[in-house]
C-alpha cells in the first residue's frame, strides 16, 4: 500500500487552489485582447478611444506587482546571490530561447517577403536571436516578416518588457544585499523616487530622454515603481488588511483619476493592493486548475506572434483575432510548459537546492503556487508614440 500511494503522489502545489495563477493566466489572455486592436489596425479600441490603452497599462501593472511580490519572496527563502540569479535565468531563458528559435527559424521563413536565401543570409535574422537572448539591446523585427501587416513594427512586441523584469530582479537583489527587507520602511526610498520622477516628467517639469537603459522612459519609471511596491506588499503582507471593499475603492480611485498623470502614481498603490487581495481571496470555485495556469508564461511568449500570424493570414477583426488567438496561445503555452519550461525548472531545482537543511522562517502568508510567476507583458506602441528602442543599425 505504501508503494502504491507513493506512485500516485501529487505535488501539493497542484492540489492547491491558486488564485494568483488564475489571475496571471486570465490577465495574460486579456492582454491578447488588448493587443488585438493595434495588431488589426483598430487604434480606436472598438470605440473606446484611448481607454483601451489604460486597460493595457493596468494589466502590465498587475503583472509587475505580482512579480515584485513573488520574486522578493524567493529571495527571502534563500538570500544567496548566485542561486537567486540562476533561478531567475532558468525561469525565463529556456522558454524565451525556444520562442526566439521558432520565430526566427520556423515562422520567419514561412511568412517573410524575402527569398529563403536572402532571409537566412540577412544579419537581422541572426541578431534577432542574439539581441533578444541577451535582452539588451532588443530587436523586434525579422527581415521581411509581417512587413505588410497593419502593425509591421514587431514580430513579438511583448518581449520588450523582459529587460524591465530583469531590472526588477536587480532591484530585489539590491534590496536583499542592503538589508532593506529587514528594515522594510526603507523600501519606499526605492519606490517613491521612481514615481516622483515620472510625475515630474509627464507634467513637463523635468526633461528626460525618450529612452533610458535602452527602454522607453515612461514605462520604465512607472513599472519599476510598481515593481518596488510589489516588493513592499510582500514585506508588509502581515500589516495589509485585505478586503473586497478595498478592491472596490481601488477601482473607484482609478476611475476618478484617469486619464490625468496622477493615475501613473495611484496605479502603483491601487494595482498591487487589488492584485494581492484578488490572488489571496479568490474563491476556490473560481480558481482555474493548475494544469492550465502553468501555461501563463507561454501565453505571454506566444500570444503576440500568434496574433501577428492571424493578421498575416487575413484575420482583420479584433474579435476574431481574440477568439482564435487565445486558444492557440493556450495550447502553445501548455506546450512550452511541458516541453521546455518544466525541464528548466527541474534543472534549476537540481542546481540550487540548498544542502544545509535550514529553512526560512514560517508564517501565515497568502497561498502561492509551487512555480514562479511569469514575467510581465507590456503594450505595443500606439501611432504617434515614440517607437521602441531598437539595436543600432550595423
């Protein structure tokens, strides 16, 4: 009987109702809806005007807040610099490299306007792989790929947020090495300057360059501030009263302040609170099964190129792109998990498992999954907005 039970042992994380995993997957699919508008050329957002863009920034903020929360948790579990960065690399890189290879070497030759010989001899085909694997700088186009699409500026425009995520990892490292997590009030000395600088910039009170660290300045400042507030939410998790009334208040605040520049600041407070509350208090019957929520990072990686491919095939209605794109991205996301990401996490466990037998302090915390949250996804650039930074020509 003991052997039989052992053979059917199930990972406890897979039996646990995971509100955060559900939230991540729902938002990842929602971002596909957000991207469907510019990808099909419908920048009016189904008549919503610029409200669709506000929706996109809220989804990004939610991803960033969750990442700050969980990655800080990872550091506190094992505050070792080398093991921390090995874990982070093995969470992102296997899935990223896989989607880059598939885009450049499988999808690209099928849809490019160039001949196969011209495509494979073009340096841009190979720099797409190297630049995006190194993250800094990034390259969003492949030679002749999606050149006639309504949004020809990117094969996978979602990838530009990965450097922001890595900078968030650096922030967690700094917080941990300086001991800020043990003097948690000091985290606001990290978060507030980002928000203050952003407000000054959007109001024209300080002139900053369009790009900083090879990234667009406004989202860089805003999402690093939100990442820092996600870290703060983890550090103050025992002091934050979570309630659905609080979530309702956050929604009211966002409605009242939008579209003024103050929304860029309130978002750094309202979104982390709402995300933490929903992820913690989501009723079990609303939680999606863990076998499905593991697809969330893959949905992030494949959603944009799936939508671009649908546009290339002539699907011009945003609703049709969503209706086809979400299930396709889910299938590819599950494939990414089972064929690539899961094995990267097993390698990560083998490389970073602590041998000392010591465990971090235990306390009552929100339910969290047994795997790391995916990275965040940022919106594409609307017409008239500065184009994403691209690697220098030549």
